[in-house]
């Protein structure tokens, strides 16, 4: 049975049709967290977030409080909010920016106060046209309410937020690429070191980059205290989290559930959540945490949805996306399509990723569509090994950013789990599912 | 002589003023140029390079990196069909094929009447309505061929124009408050904040 007793922290307004309006926001405790934060010292605000041990919700899962404390010692210049959500099958930030943009803006102001930053940027992917409009409206409304601008709510704190528009590039979700895009350049990830955003970020000044969902958690944490947040979940995985469930399930969607207290099985099969596999089919494979994550087999269905629980089994919760392949889904096609995605989105700076992704995609294409050879299976694995030597998890890195080393995950998983299907594709001269 | 219309030029200057450095406005300016012309024209590139104090080659080179910026003319409506993983599993490829038939153009091409351009997109983050279809970056949530056809007819007749403006128009909500404070003011504020922070630090008993 799924455990659904935890409070809704970031999706509490989800039930209202007008959840995105300032009217609804103010009627449901809007800016309360901010007002409370402004009555505290910035350090105390940061401490609450530390106490909550809120793990960043972008994908890497780095504790937000620690990210801040690394910086608090010296002045931070900019706060950048990462809303470039482009990891395939991840759509939780889409939900947050469209359905509760005011909560996001409140969270950003709280974070800016804790960091004593006077300039923040909310970077949203350009494809979120409606989300962009709603967040801009929320920023406008915040100015009208006195929650932004000079002397916020009569305090000594001033802040400006600029809503920045991306223009369609997956790699811009990588924080240094996002900063490049914010500087008006191609989204080329920067070499780290020296370009850790915390030291050498936007305009080479210290910059904090946090995810949209991370920011959206802050009003609740300040209102209820970090301890209340930390009391939810288990171990390192505190609080609740948005999971974006997609693929062959009856009720795909975004679900906020308590960390660790639920398993993949709960999320997929509970009638209040995923509602089971379509046409009463079987789970064939699970892609947890975005397409960069190694796949799980049905044997791992009872794994709790927690950072370390999933990490301990050689994958990751990553971006909070979970894709279900059923018994009618072709794993070869899935792995090919994911590789095609990387091939399209590789920024082209590093040879292993730029050349490797296209090469692997072409070999995977012929395996799936006909013309594949038996030795192609070892060939793609060898190519993958050139991008991420050893094919271990987490992957070894031969490139500036982790886009390249993420390519092998799906191929390696698919071959490990379904080698016989790959062989059948070769014998059949193409897909066996058509 | 400005290539941008008066209102667009005014918004362009507003955008530039929002950022600590002019070039940061580049991506929003590219969108703005597409709002006026539907795609990125040479004239707009020249004007953006002047606004951001970069070379035209820099503007073009940056623009070419991004999928949403078109260096060639596109239809009034750009139809995007996602075939990435969640959509693949739910008939994205079939939907793309159907869209190509319905619109009468190849993937990446424009219909002969110049109304529609069809694109195969990567994940648009609307996977609970897979296969995901967008028109000018508005999610239309038509998951069956029949619903797609009906939607296209409505768009063709202009009945969805309120919700789906012509290609290029992205953000119709204008920023109306709190223009950026000057760099000097910012520095002063930061210095004051830093002084206040130091004043609050626990005093060393020694």
C-alpha cells in the first residue's frame, strides 16, 4: 500500500483551477514564508534549510543547504534558478511553473534573502511559453505586492528577479552551460575547475544555481521549520518529492509523495497514483531518474523511492522522472531513441560525446530498423566504453560535462537485461515487435 | 533606420536594460526578433548585434545553436511532435507520420500554403499527454490522430489564435515593474549587506 499521508509541500495548490493566480496564492498562505524569513537573520534562514537537509531536486541531489553554506562565507553575487527542465520524461518543473509560479517566486526571494543576493534570474526553457507568461505575471504581481523591488515588505532587503528565456537546448540544464546561455552565448558547459559556479559563475562572479523544485520547497520549510521537513522521509532523503511518472502506465502524471516511504511498485500500481500498467500488462523495465540513469528490472519494483536506496542499486533518482516500459515495448527501440536524443543534443565540444553519440546512434538504428550485425552488440558497448571507460556507475568522465557519459546508461542496461532481444533483432533483420 | 518596429525596439531596449551586461539579453532578443518576423532575419541579426555590442557573426553563431531559433522562414504555425522516450512508447512516431500526412509536408518542411512547419522535437516535458504535440510552443494535448486533425482545422481557420499566436510570439506578459537598479547602487547595497553581516557575526570573546 502506498503511503500517502504526508502533507503536500510543493503541490498543495494543485487542486485549484486558478492555482497560478495571485488571488489564490494570497488566499492560501502566499508570502507567509517570506514574511517569516524576513523577520529572521539570513543565517537563520539558511540554517533552517540546512536542518531540512533538502537535497537539490535538479538531478545531482546535492544538499541545497550545504551548497549555500559553502558560499555564505563570502558574498554571493547572483542567484540563478534552473528551470531548463529538458531531461526526457521529466515534467515536474513544468507543473510547478505553470500551476504555482507564485510559490516559486516566493521561494526564490527567500533563497536570495538567505544568500543576501540582490539579483536573481529564473531561467526557464523557451518551450514553456505558458509557464514563462505565468512566472512573469507572478514576478509582476510580486512587485505590486511589495514582495520584490526596493525594501521588500518594509525590510532592508531589496531584490530584482529577471525571468530569462532559453531557446531550446538540453545541455543548458547543465549549470555552467545555463550560465553561458544567460550570458548570451552558446550553451557550452564550462570546464570545472576553474568554473565552479560557486566561485566562477555568472560573469565570473560567485553564483548559486538551484532547481525550480528546490526553490518551491522553501516557503513551506520556513513556515513549518526545517525539522518538520526533515521528519518526513528517511535517512538522507528528507521531505516529499515530485515524481513524474510516464510511459506505459494508466495514469501518467506528477505525484508528490514522501521520500523513501513508497516504492516503485506503489507509485506505479496504486490506484491513487499510477494506476497500473496499461492493458494490465507487465512491467518490463523501469527507467528511474531520467534517461541518463541505468534501468531497473521488475525485480527492483520494491525498491523505496529514496536517493540512497536507488543509488545503492546502481542507478539514481536523478530528476525524479520514472518511465515504465511494458511487455509490448521494444527495449532496442527505446535505447536507440534515447541515443538519438543525445546525438542531437550533444553540444559538440568534446570528441567522445560529439562523435560517439552519432556513431552509436547509427549502429543502434540499424539494429532496430534492419541491417544490424551480431558484432554490433559488442561494437556499441565498445563505443560506450570509449565515452565512459569501464561502463561503471556513476560513469567515468572523459568529457567536460556529464551529457556524454550519460549515453551508455540506457544501452548498457538494455543489452544487459535484454541481450537475447538484441540478437533476435539481428536474426529478424529489424524490430521483432512490429 | 531600425529594422525593429517601434514597439519591438522599445521592448528590445527594455530587455537589454534588465541585465548587468548587454549580451545577456541575446536569447530573449532572438525570440523578440522572431516575434516580429517569424524567423531570424539578417536585418534583425544586425540590429541585435548593435543592441548587444557583439558582432553579427556572434549573434548568428549563437542563434544557430538553439533549436527554437529559425534562420530560415517557417510557417505561421510550427507544429512540434515529440518522439522521445515517453512519447515513443505512446505512439509518437506514428503521430509524427500522421502529422506529416495531414499537413502535407515532410518533417522539417513547410506546407505549400506556408501555414504549417512540422518538426520532430525532443522531450517537451508534457509526458502525461503523450504523444506530445505543440503548436508554436503551446501544448495542444491532442493524443489521437482524430483530435490532431480537428485541432489543425481549428488552427487553420484561425479559431485558436487567442491561445496560439503566430510563430515567434512567446511571452505576451510584459514585465511591468522594478527595472534593474544601477551597478553602483547594487555595489552599495551589497557593501551595506556585507557590513551588516559582519556586524551580526558572533563577537570573538578575545
